[in-house]
C-alpha cells in the first residue's frame, strides 16, 4: 500500500490532508521524501517555534529521554517546576501553573478554575462564560462550545455544556455580563478566526472593567503565547495581567504540552484537577529548551529584527498584489493577508504548495503566515520569492 492508501484505510478521515511525505526538517526548510525542499511559513500551526532540528531543543530532548521520559505527577518533576518558574518569570506574572497536553486541555483547566471560583467566592453561584464571535478555543466538547463560531456547534455532538455565550466584538461584552457571569475568555489576536488583533486600549478598558466587577478575564494565548507576537505573551504586549492565561502550541517546540497559569493559586486544591501525562519530563524539558532559545533571541534584539523583516516583506505582497489581497493583518510572527474571497485564499495556498512553500488558511479568507521565530532572512526571502512565483499565475 502507498502511504496515502494506508492513511485512507486505517486513519479516521478527519482532515483534508495532502500527501507530501516530509522526512526531515532543518530550520525553516522541510525536505520531502523525493528530495524536494519546502520553505515552512506555517511551523506546524505555530508549534515549531524554534524551527526544525533546532540543536538546543534536540540535545535537551535526547539527553532527557535517556534519563527519564515520564513518572507520575505524584512525584515532583524537576523540569516541570523549573518550567513553571521560567514561564512566570519571563511573562512577568505572579501566578502558578498547571501543565496539560494541548491547548484545548489548557482551556478546560481555565474553565474549571473559573467555575470553581464562581461556585465558592460568591453568595449567588456564578458560572457563565462569555466568549467572542470568530474565536477558537479547542475541539473538546466544552471548548468547542466555548468557540464562538456556529459552524462548530453542530447538533451531531450535542448536548453541549450549558453556560457559554458569544458576543459580537468587545463592545458587546459589557451588556451581556449578568450576576451569573464568572468569566470572559478571549484571544488578543484571533488566530483561527482570521489573524485579527484587538485594539490595545479597548482590551485594557475591558480588563479594568472586569476587575471592577470581579469577573475573571481568561486570555487564551495558545497561539499568541511564547513570543509569537514579539513578547513572551501577547498579554505583555497589551500590558494587561489577566486572571488566567492558557498556552500550548509554541511551548514545546513540537512536543505536546499545554499550560494554564493563574494568579488565583488557591482556587484549585489537591484532587480538583489532574493529568496523567501533563508536565512530564519530556515535554517540560523541551519547554525549557524552547524558552532558553526564544528568550535569548528576544533579549538580544534578534527576534524583533526578524519580525520587522518578515513584516516588511509581507506588506510588500499586500501592496504589490491588490488584485488578490485587501489588507495585511496580524502581529509579530502571527500574520495574514486578507484575500479577496475564499476562492482566492484557497488558490493562493494550493499554488504556494505547488511552488514548495507551506502556508495556512484562517477564517474564511485569510492566508496565514506563522513562521518559526528562528527563521533567517534568507529563508524569508526564499519563501516570498516562491510566494510571488506561485501567485503570479493566479
Ligand atoms: C490551536 C488553538 C487551540 C486548541 O489547541 P489544541 O492544542 O489543538 O487543543 C485553542 N485556542 C487557540 C487560540 C488556538 O489557536
């Protein structure tokens, strides 16, 4: 059987995938089985934050797996404790962290913290969580329900948990809070929804208002976190200090990990929450290596330079091809070109793939760019050369 036949016969077909067989990666270049090389502007949907085959990450993982991969959370785990310290320190956040295995699972943890806060801190129980239209919070039954896109709430998976509602834009949050609302959960740059950043002063205004009302602010930084927007967290960029922050994608550099961090350290107690794999030696050692690489790039100013260069090149594309794109959107290394329509987005992405450049869709009409934060200027140039080659035929 070919690889495609094998996958189609034995894999549940939940993805529209292509069948290029990538066998190796180096930095922001991927190599297919047939020897073709591809420039990677997707980094596995913001996961390979330090690129492929990063020496620091590879060495850390190799050394760790030869010692201990996993023991249970009933023992203390050295890299887990150190990673929690690193995250809180780099994010300049006075809080404590629970480790999970994915973004959805981190968000589940955030919702549990909020729900218990709402149950135990008020005379009248608070349990409702407000999220935003076009948001994305995950694929578990609860996080799908928290996702503010109707297409996700198919009756196929119903009934969903109660207590979630969506509002159109930040301004509508205010009117929709009632005495049963415990939390508002938002992304600062909506990723899957179309790479749409919110206005900093509007976010700060909302954060202040929620604090006054004792309604928790949960910021889903699963995609924006870990230097993706140019600082450790987008919350640092927006200069807010949310009650709860979730992270995942870029944190392990490809090793599955999720994290929920909160200043309300005493809400959850032993027995309230847990995970078999969450925070094990392998994933947290990987997280430490990723943060070592990225905090180094950030502190040296190199990250800012890379993001500025990527931005310049991307803006060029928006101006040069007004026939295809209406605007350039996003922040840091979380970028998009808003295509004229869905058809244009699809053909830009498939033509780019034919020209050996990996990019992604977001929302209905956004061509999305999520390069590794270690990408070099020459990889950026080569990627955009292929991009122009690809779109010139549209
Ligand atoms: C990807 C993503 C998730 C889901 O993460 P998984 O690891 O796929 O569960 C949740 N929230 C946001 C903002 C995301 O981008």
